[in-house]
C-alpha cells in the first residue's frame, strides 16, 4: 500500500457510512414501473406510529411551507403510483411508481411531496450522512426554484 492509498483509507473511515451506501440509497429514490415500489423504501426512524402515518395518514403539501423553516425529526420515503404525465387528466392514464418524501416535524406536522427537486435534495441529504432524529433534528427551508420548464420545489439545509 502506498501513501496515497493510506490517505484514501483514512478518509473513508472518517466519513459517514451513508456516503459509501450511495448505490443502495440511489435505488430507494428510483422511479419505476407502476406497482413496483415497496410501501416503505427507506426511513430515518423505526417509530411504528411515524411509519404507519407515512403510508396511511394525510399530509400537508410542501407548497404550503415555501419560504418557511421547519425542524425535521424524521424522514420516510414511501412509494406511490401516479400518472406519468402530470398534465394528463385521464385517471386511467399511464402510471409510474415514484418515491414520496415524508417529513415529520418537531411540532407534529407531516409534510410530503413527490417533487423531483425534493426527491433529489432528500437523496443528497441522506447520502452525505444526515439522519434527523427527535434528539438531533435538522432545520430545512423549502423553496421554489425556476427551471427551463417552469418551477420546481426543493429545500436548503439550514442547521443540524
């Protein structure tokens, strides 16, 4: 082993384990064929009430929190079969299975989204090792960003 290999190995040991599970985590955020997704794809909690509410409970929309900071204690990613074309008005149109991101907050709110921007930001957050808990929540700010096709939702990490 040369000095460069030693430095790489030391660096890997100092980084959060989630960074090296990137390929597995990417699978949890994939868009697939309708009917192909697990009810719960990935989660930062094992709390059964939170998990149940993520697949059964109603949630508030991210768009109601644009510009607001929220303190997140848990994130759960579930699956939903939705129309492939968001502009399709036929409920029997072609569907795909998309990840649904659920944010549970310190003040008891449940906010969810199927937005591509929210999906990518959440995948990036978990990939670099952030794992919000009730004991160590994170604060995020939801935002709207302009894209070539219009607008999209995302969020910024404010504090850990």
